């Protein structure tokens, strides 16, 4: 089975975004929504879906890789066009989070769609077992949850929830399509509230907000401190502004209703008073007049302001920098061990998040690698919680946590590293303390795995050359932001000579956040400002000659870029 046509039902922000990203893979898609109550004629019956397409053409960052992709979307409605779904290979439901509405729609789809059409829900709150209740066996055989993250084009995580009744060939077809054609990082989750990323992410965000208020810290202090640990530069409060503050009460209330009373998240589901006030006054984040941060007009210029978490009023936002703390493990431990309110805040946020994540294995996922992958791809963390804990040191963490009499799950309390490399094979620890190889998807080759198995062929401070098998080598940049400098130019020149004599081809690739930020201007700037044009000419000439040699090299060169 191949996927050649898809339908998305629900033209809200998520549904329309999913439809747009499907067109980026060159696949035609139906986008359906309800008929507006005030529709006055045939031309207005598709108003919601058509409006969503028009809005996306103006949205930044754009959900389309090219504007012409919008032509691949056919707008429709669920009253006139549902029968057309008999011809599609995959139907994605993204309607309002209402169990009754979804189940009634599924019964219609069960009748209309072919026996091998996969039907999935983009739900983030309703369990699969509830969605499939009272549905036919034939429906259960082809139904699963495919939870995209917003915006679908840019967020790589796709959480998959499947029952034992799902046809495994259908599952493979859709998961392969999502991986290869949509560029998703698939993570298999258990059928539990919030799945993986939002379960842990909500705990982490709510803890960070409550602890900031309790410790009387500023939002700038908290964002600066937490960002040192590899979360996005928005920090926690900037992230909440991006997500939308009005979403948090709904998410917290849902978890309060469905989680076990003993779950650690239950103790922090109350919405802070300041958040309730902000929402009531229309401060819901970037989509409104502001959130924890806002831009205010001061004369002709806009100035950034931040809210005082104690007083509730806005003041000029001041950039906060933590002096003398590096992002390396030793520097982070130094920050966490310091005796001051900010350090205690950061320790409280991360220590409880680590413990909560460990408590949820195997409830939400079979292994820690799935959790770390979900948090990296869904929340843009550089390290998942278990990877970050490993970086800090498990034994160090145990000593500090036990000094506070914190109860530790067995996964942490045994003192073993959560990950290790055995004979060049990366492994993760299970809840029993045993290690298992990390399973890569078929056809996936990671440079990080190669580097565990063998030394570099060539290397210097800015670049390395690796043998990745079958006569092919990989050129990796690893300077700051992977910029190009004389060292990287030198290694490229050495690589051309080496490959010409001993190998068949080159892949230019790295696993950094930035593929390359281009030329290292910090090397050129002093020469330019000082009028040293001979040095400028020399550096530019080196770059031109090097890249010309690479362009005309007697072997194929492929750039596998991302970021």
C-alpha cells in the first residue's frame, strides 16, 4: 500500500497546518470542516476551510514550502464532501476535543472509507481506548492516534499511539510515510494522558512557574538560568507566551480529571492567581497584546517589558546574564550547588522533572530513549531529561537529592549511567538496571553512532572526516555554529586529496543545531576595521579556492544539511 491522497477533517490551526505540511510532500489533500451556521448559499459552505487556506498564505513562518503547494488542498465541508473520502488512503481527524463529536464522525468514516484506509486522530487529550469504544472491529483494525506538534512543518515530533488490534502493515505504511515523506521523528507512546511530551512538558512548565513565584524571582532570571541547560532561548516564560497562556488552565484541568490521585502532577494543577488575572485581562501571549513579556510603544520605538510575578504590573525588561557559569557539566553542577534563590530554583525545577520522568517509565513509554527523543523533538530541548541527568552525573544527583530526603525511583537510585556505549554500540538502561541497544529506524545512519566505533580519518579544531562505510566519508564541521574558517578550509583540502586516492565519495553533514552559519566573520572583522586588506584578500581567496576545488572534485559530493 502507498499513500497517494490524504484527507484532514478540522480546519483549525492544527488541522490546516497538517494539511499544509502534507502538500509539502507533494501529496494532494482534502481539508474539510463544518458548514458555518450562517452560510447563505453554496459558495459559503466551504468558508471555514477556504478561510484557513487563505490565512495560511499570510502566516509567518509559512506552513508551505512554496505558495503553489496551497493548490494541492481541496477545501470542503463534512456535509457535502465526506463521501469523497472513499478515495483517500489516510484520514486525519483534527476536530474539537469532544468525545461524542469524534465518535459520531468515526462511525461515518467507518462506513465511507475503504477497508485499508487508515484513520487517525490528532487528539492530545483523549485516550485511544475511549475513542474506539463502541466502534466496529473493522474500524479498530485501522485506527490509531497520530499526534502532531504545532507548527507541523517545523516541529519534528509525531507521537504514535496504536492498539494491539491495529493492522501492522497499515501502521508501518503510515509511520514510514511520516518518517520519509513528512520528515517526522516518530515516537511510539503508551495510551496514557498527555502521551509523553506534554505529560512531562506540562509538569516542567508548571513547576517552573510556581517555583518562580514562590522564590520571588523575575521572569528574566528564570529564563536565563534554565536556558543554560539546553532548552530554547525563549526560556520557560517566553515559551509559555509562544504556546498561549490561555491553554494552560485547560491542560492542567484535563490532567487533574484523568490522572491518578497519587501522580506527582496532581499536586501542582492549580492555576496561579497571576496567570488567571493575565488571561482575564487579555494577556494570553504572543497572539494577543502580550503575556509574561510584551512590546509597548514608547514614543516611536517599541520597548520590551516583562511582568512582575509578585506585583502583577509590567516594567522595562532587563536582560539577565549569569556570570561565570559555563554550559559544560561542571559549570551546570556549580550553578545547581550554589546557595542562592536562583540556584535553588533551577535545582528544584530540574530535579523534580528528572524524578517525575523516571517515575513514568514504563507507564508512558517502554524506554528512556523514547522519552528523551520526544522532549528533544517536541519541546526543542537539546537533551532529553535522562540525557541531561546523565550529563550532570547520576551519582552526583543521587547524593544531592538524598541529602534533601527526596525519594528516588529505582531507575535513578541504582546509580548506574542511564546511557552507555558498549563496543561502540549505544545502549540505554531499563528499569531493572539492564542495558539494551538503542534501536535505529531501518535505513538510519547517525554520525554520533559512527563516532563511537572508530576514530576520525582526519581532524582539526574546526572539522573532521569520518569513514561511514561503502567507500564513503563524512565531512563534519564542529566549530562555533559550524562557521567556516582557515582550519575547516585546510581540512577540506586535505579531504579532497585523501578521498581522491582512497575513497569513492563525500557527504557533508553534522548533527549540530546549525548546519553552518557561513564564514567566521569574527576573523574577518578586525582585518576589515583595521584596513588590513591583504589579510582579507588572503582569507577570501582561501575560501574561493577551497570551494572551487570541492565543486570540481573527481568524486560525488552530497550536502545532507538541516537546521
